[in-house]
């Protein structure tokens, strides 16, 4: 069995941001030379997420509106975590969207359903963060 590891780095311009990372994962898969196996992709920060969904801007806006209703950023004083910080909402948002995805690799391709893409979700941005990509298989 072969193994391939890569880190992807991001520095977002906004507090909340979704970045389509599918092409970067496909590039890593090509470089791995793995034809059958699994690709794990996970956020390495507790205020960020990796998830699979459709690449549609209206849907992404709906995600942000929904998340803000469930875990509003303000008032920051409403969170016990926010003593000296203001990112408690980002921790909660990450819990809702999850830490990682696992995608099957079949015949050297990511094995997606229709419209599926992989996204990095940032909930406490404007600084450098990373994502781990680990591919195992033959």
C-alpha cells in the first residue's frame, strides 16, 4: 500500500469564507500515483472545516445566513469562551460543518456523486491556516 501526504495553506481575506479545493485535491491525487484507495482531507484548525457540497454561490450564502442564526458572532459577550477572544461562534460553526471528508479513489479519480465538490470552510479567518491531505491505496 502507498501513502501520500500534502498540506494546503490558506490565508483568507474575510472572517467567513468557502474555498473550492477540489482541483488541488485532484492535483495531489495525480501526483500520488494512487489509482484505488481513499483520500482524507481535514482542517488542521479548530475554527475551520472541510466539507462536500455543491459549488453554487446562492447555496453558500444560505449556509452563512443559516450558520449565523445558529451561532451568531455577536454579541461576543454571550459566549463563555470569549474571554480575550472573539471566536466562540467559529468553533460552533466548525462543529456543524465538520472537520474532514473522505473520498473514494477509483481508477485514479475522486469518486464523487453529481455536483459534489470539496470546500475549505473558514469561520475565523484573516490569518494563515492549513489543511491536511492524506491519500492511501494502490
